[in-house]
C-alpha cells in the first residue's frame, strides 16, 4: 500500500512541487489531525501521507488548483479553511477531502480503530443477519398495489 | 473481413441477450465491442483500495475514468451526469443489480394519465421475456409482491439484514408498501456462479461473480454457440448502399486500424447515448441528418431517472458497508394519484450504509463531520450507523432533452463525441420534493436522529433512455414495434434508446426483455425480415 516516503527522493513523482507537498501535508493534518483520545494518527502521518502522494492520480490538477487557493488565503484554522473552500470552490474542497480520506481510512491503524477488519472484502466477505419474512405479513394483507390495464 | 449475417454493436445488457437468443438460428453472428473483458480478479474488492478505485478506474463516470474503452461525453448542460461502463458486460459490470420490471401501467401512460405516449407493446408482450431473462441472469426475489402481477422467483431473496428490518418495521408502522428487492445477484450457487458473500459495493463489479453481469451470464452461452465477439473494436459509422440498406460498419480494431465489416443485418446495442451518437455519425447523401433519422427524433427525448436521496443516521449499528447496496424497495407511490402535484411516480430503493471513505466524504460534504479536532468523534457517530433510500423518479420524455454531436469534442479515434442537453421538468422536481418529504417521514419513523437529503443526485445518470423510440408512426418514432428502424429495413435497435417512457424503475430487466423480444421477432420473420 505504501508506495514511497514523502521524505525520500521519490516523492516528486506525485507531480507536486516541494512547496505544494508541504502545503498539502498541512491541509491533510488540519482536516484530520492526530488524536490521542482515539489512538489514531493524523492524515499528515508519514505513512499515510506517502500513500496519499502516490495516489493523487486523476485528482492532481484539482489538488494543485486547491493548493493554490489555500496558499492565497493563509488560513491556519481547520474550520475556517474548510468554510473558505466550501464557500468559494466546493468542487476543489471535495477533491481535497477525497484524496485525504481515500488513503486515511485504509491505514491499518485507522481501520482497527474504527472496528474494521484489516483486509480486503474479498475473498472472506461479510455476514448479514437472516431475513425475517414475517415482517411482510401486513404488506401481503393489504393486497394488490399495481394498476390493472385494459389489455392485460 | 468475412461478411456476417448479423452484426451486433455493443456487448452489454442488450447486446449479449440478443446475441444469445439469435445464436440458435446458426447464422454467422459477430459482436463488436469497444471495451474488453474484465476479469473478476481485477475488481476493486480484491484490494484494500476498494473504495479509492471507485473514484478511479471503476468510477461510474466515463469522463472521470478516461480509459481507452471510454469515449468522452460533453455534459455541462445537464444537472445529471452520465454513468456507464464500456466493456463486455457493459453497464451490467457497474450496476447495483437492482432488477425491477416496468409495470403494466408503464406501457399505457397516455391512456391512463394523459401524458407522453403509450408504448406499441405491453407488459403482456414482454412477460415471457422477463421470465426468460430472470432465469438467464439468475434473479433473487420473493414471490408475491403485491406491486406486480404474479411472477416466479428464481433464487431466494437477498439478505436484507438489519437495514431491511429497520425499514420494514417503519414501513409497516406507516402502512406503506415495501418488499425485498428483486436483484440479479446469486443468493445461492447458480449456473456456475458462486453465491453472494456480501462483499458490498456491488456497483464496482463483483469479485465473487455472484452479481449477474452479461459477461458471465449470456456471453459464455452465446460463445459456446459460436457467436463471435471482437473486443476493443470501436464502430465509427454504419454504412449504407444506394437502396438505403445497411451494408456493414467501419470500425477501428484493437490496433487502431480502420476496418470494414460487411453484414446482412446490423443490430445496435450501444445504450441511449451511444446509439444516437453512432446514428448521427452515420451520415451520407441519402441520410444527411444521420441514419434512421427521417423523423428528426434520433437523440431526442433523452430520459434519465432523476434520483432523490435521503439518508438517516441512527444510534444502533447497522449493516454499514457489508452486503449488497440494495435491500428492499417500496412502490407505495408508484402509480399516479391526482391528489399529488405530479403525475406518474417512483420506486424507493432502500440501501445500506457506506464504507469509511464514503462516510467521511459525504459526512464532510453534508456538514456532519468537521475538519479538525472534532473529526474523529463525529465520524464514529455516523460510521456503520446510516441507512437511506433513493427515489427513482419517472422521467417523462421531452423534445428539448437530447443527445447531439459535439462540434469540437472527439474520442481517441477522432470520432465526434456526444453532447447532451437536459433540463429537469417541473413534474420531476415536484415528484422529487414529494419523495424527499415522505422519505424523511420514513426515516423519522425508523428512528433516525439526523437526516440529510439531496436531489437531484448529480452523478446518477445510469439510465439512458428514449433517444430512438419505438412506435407505429415513422414520423413520431425511430423504430417500429419490433425494433426495426423505419428508414433502414435491416437495421435494428435493442437498447433503451427505444423506450417510449421511462417508468420509475431501474431499466435493465426491461431492456433485456425487449432485446429478447426483438430477437424473437427477428427469428419469426427471417423469411420476410426486410419486407415493408
């Protein structure tokens, strides 16, 4: 999952400049900070952020535009930054949220913390409780709901 | 290229069904598909990045995916964006497998409600094909749904889980219809398909192979009967001769080389955007405005289903991301009721929760999860504790909603791309508003502590209908009541382009029933197929 370390020589493969990388890491940390109470890292954690940089993919142009906006505003408060982005460019805000959360919520530590098994869905799958079809008795009792048409 | 008897363009829901049905004729049948086979091992749920890939190579938007099989769509002038998938299996690769049929009343909207037009065929016409298709796709359902005429169950119904129980109780309290959703998902081993193991996120492809996509249902059967399928072949235009008959197609093969494929009969199965695009790109001196377009209706009357979403957050843990998207449906408000401020109606598709990424993204978008220190606590309050519904609203046909060719945008082969123009009707807006109000009532009854609503859903243009509609009158329709174009006697259309109206249900079951019906019509008329 972890493609590279942001502090290694490879990090420029993300397509971002060093300044943009620094800015993105600051935004990621503001958006999802580390929490001792929940025992989870922030989105600016080195491993998570490296994954994030390696996974920008189709969002790279939008992220560069978003970072340009962030740089202009100099906001350092998470709520203020979110409010500014949401009000001015909700599309760019959504791109930032997307790239951060896509990698944050597949980190082993985070998945464990929210009660998820640290694995892909396949091949084990999941369990779903069985049906109680007696719940449908009142629906059956009410009878036909579709309209009859002349040619049927 | 050796000439063939039948050339099918597109290997998706309808192309696969028509290919399989015609195979018994022993005609030489070839299908050209612009996409490729997708292996189950390539689907997202094999990896930890299963949610991320739904925003990448398995995005529902062709513009976002931008894969070699995709063509761009200019959709700036539409509040609803196109969702599709280009591969063997087509849209059935990337759908939830919600499998309702249209209703008897859907084929008689002019007679019953005084809007749009009646279809030239009926539910009764399609009933045997619905049944056949249910068997071929392996549909899970529970017999006895009072919202439908009697129909057989092929496989046991989906596991509705905690979400189904929650909504079932609420609907019973309100006295409203609900029922386990028909789903093209194998709930037990069926025809070589493994049973559902509740991987979730069915839309992005089923690694288990439990979801019925036509690459694993119809196509293996059709190929065994010697139907040929050529992938990564994009058709540029349908060619015609001086008699106005289709002679074959020009296409680009997998190496990008231009080829001509001769055929006696051409069948289009390219969906409600791809079919008008190809017809409009097939101009000639005889057909200067596009093929089969003497009515001027090719590309006109585009219908989506506007979707109204409502989602509630509950105190108790629910199914979350586990299990199929779809759980149950309600057609309490499906039929017209003149006391409401709209005609026609909608189906509610009840669904489970979301994965962690979607929970975080939607939670932040809807203001339920803040940036910063409150993020973690807020996330945990809603993760695995949400459930909701989509109202699939009937969209009435309107001439100004249309597909045309973009004068600038082209695909990778230089073929003009489609451009769509679409406006929500007042009827649709009123229907969505009504659906949201009633959905909130359900969610409150179910015990939701917090509710969000959104309409129309923007990235939800899965259902592409009406752009080459069926009818008796050549001036008011593109194909006749058995799928042959009025203008070109050896050209057929079998996808949702031929829909006269949209109904308020996901269209795949009806699309495939129509494809099977048209295939039967072709078989019955083989000796006089091209007669007037």
